[in-house]
C-alpha cells in the first residue's frame, strides 16, 4: 500500500472511531441517546442508553486499533496484528447492545430513568457555542432542497462516471461533495437548536426553551448528535476529496474496478 493510501485510510478510520467515541460519550454525559431503528429514531435513556454507549465505545476501540496499526504497518499487517483485541472489543460491544435491548423492551420502568452525569453540560457541544452563527443559515427549511437535490444529482453522476466512463478521479471527488452537502443541514439544525433553546440572537423559541429546561439531557443529546453527524460528514468529505487528488492513476483504476 502506498503511503498516501495508508494515510487516507488511517484518517477515515480515525474519523469513524472519533465519531463513535463522541456518540458514546454523549449517552454517558447527557443520559439520553437518539438511536436509529427501522421505524426512525428512538430516544434511549437510563440503562439502555448507558449500555448502547458502552457498546459504541467498544466498537470505537476496534476502529482506533485498526487505524493505529494501519498507520504503523499498513493494511496487510493490520489484518493479522491486534485481531484478538478487536474480536474481544466487538464481542463486548455486541453484549452491551444485547443488554440494552433487553433492558429497553423487557426491563422494569425504572431502568429507563435518566442517569446522565451532566445533562446540562455544554462543553461536549464545543465548538458549537462559539460558531453557531456561521452555520445558522443552513438550518433554513428552504436550504434543505437546495442542498439535498444537488447531493442526489452528484451521487447519480458519480455512479455513472465510476461505472460507465474512465473518470474515477472525478467520481471520487463527487462522492466527497455528496458528503459535504448532506452534512450541512445537520450543522444548520444543530446551530438553530442550540440558539433557539437559549434565546440567542433573537431566535428564542418558547417551546424549545421549555424542552431544554424540562429535559436538558434529551435536548442536548439531539443537538450534539446533529452537530457531530455534520462534522463527521465534513471530515469524511475532506478525506474523499483529498483521495481524488492524491491517489496515483493505478490506485484510481483499482478503485474503479472495485466499485463495479
């Protein structure tokens, strides 16, 4: 594996590991955790939120270990080294998620009582308290179509270029653009959510202010997840766009063949 490929793969793994670790910390700090299921997002709290957080932390260790070993030794050595540790962490994560599932659907009502360490804490939302104005316009409902429609068209064009035309470098750059466009509404939503609940910049919403006062952990958890999803999307976009510029032609050809 070329040094550039190793660096980009390491950066992507490190980004995903950081995303999972932050998500896990949000559940422990706020006591609530939005969790995606087939019907939409469920609002976990108490023991279920804690064990989902612990499971995500274990999976973050799997990705962090793979990123560290790839940075040091490359892809082939990563597959061999640390396999036992990653397997142990994956099993621990699965057990934690199973416990969370049992507690959510089979436990007494007391197990869902919030147990967050600091539900009103804002340090985990950093740097949102200082930069929310810069992303506020992205939370406008009219911006959603302006961002998602180009993202969908860029994705279709990238598929066409990848599968039908010998332009993998352009296709990869378009995939990176898709990540950016999809990330932006999350940043806007988080910025508006933060400001409206705290009566900042004349955006005070009585309903949101009441939600923050009544269930601060849940409100902050949703705000954090929106912000974290947006920042993760931007970082992955940067990695993918960098790959479109930095990977040599033979690596790009291998990418195109792997995607077909």
